């Protein structure tokens, strides 16, 4: 759910941390030549090494991540145009799927690299990754780095389980840079208010920005 994070152990003893507003689907036990898992949202994987049975993580964007034993972060939210797979250790192959259903290799990631796609934009890219910042959420740290306000709002809704209404489109002209760990939603909003002309009202978890 929004406002919560979780951790699950897969049938092969792999560990997956789930960010807010995320889900993972997996069987009671893995059978066959691969370990099939589906993720929507954001998750950090610590995959148990089984060379004869690779894990294949599918996303809602027709991107597949093939791994043996490794650590990586995947972000693929339905309401965001970008997907990003970031490798921390080991090796992963990024796969696509043809209309026939056949999978093909798009890229091979090395540690500290990200594979990034944006809907309706090309080319697909492998980029050097800021690994500390990308997985900060798994350590309970919320980082904004010149982040557009529409993305800030989405993160606050997920992080704090809030519902945010924007009354004036001028709110979206701002970007925001900050780091939070245990601050409340009100403390974050006060920081935004201090740095910008944005004001807010709050009633429970319902926030209005203007």
C-alpha cells in the first residue's frame, strides 16, 4: 500500500524489498527451467545464486530482467513514463519480447549501470548509475535532486500515503532538492513552503497545494 514498505522471501530464499505502492507476484514454489517473478512499482532484489535456474523478472512495460545471483533495483510504476533497472552486483541481461513472443537481448548490465527506458522515446540507454541515491528508499531515505514538482508530489503520495491536490499549475514550475529520513509529511511540506512560493493546507492525509 501507499505509505508502507515491505520485504518478502521468495521460495528459493531470495529476498525482495518492496517500495510503497508496489507489488510482486510469484508462485508457491519455482518449477521449470526459470524462476518467474512479476513486479510493478519498485523493488530491490537479492537473488539466490542458482546457475542452472536463472530468475526472470518481468515488468508491466514488456521488459524482462534475467539474473542468476545478484543484487539489483527495478523501478516500473504504471503512472511514470520511465523504467529503470540498476545493477549493484553480479550481472543481468535486459530482455525484450517480439510480437511472436520470442525474447531477445537488449543489453547486459555491469555493476553501477542502469538500463533506462522512456515511453514513446528512443533510443534505449545504458547509463552510469548513482547507486547510493537510487536505492536510498530501501534504507528509509527519501532523496530529491532537482526533482520536478510533479514527481515530488507522486513520491510524497507514495511515501506518506497522502492524497495531493494541486490548485494552481504554477506549482509545477518548481524543482526541489532535499533529503529526508524520518521527517513527517508536515515537515516536508514546510520545507517546500520555505524554499518556494508554494503554500499548503492539510487535513489528515489530504493535502492541497496552491
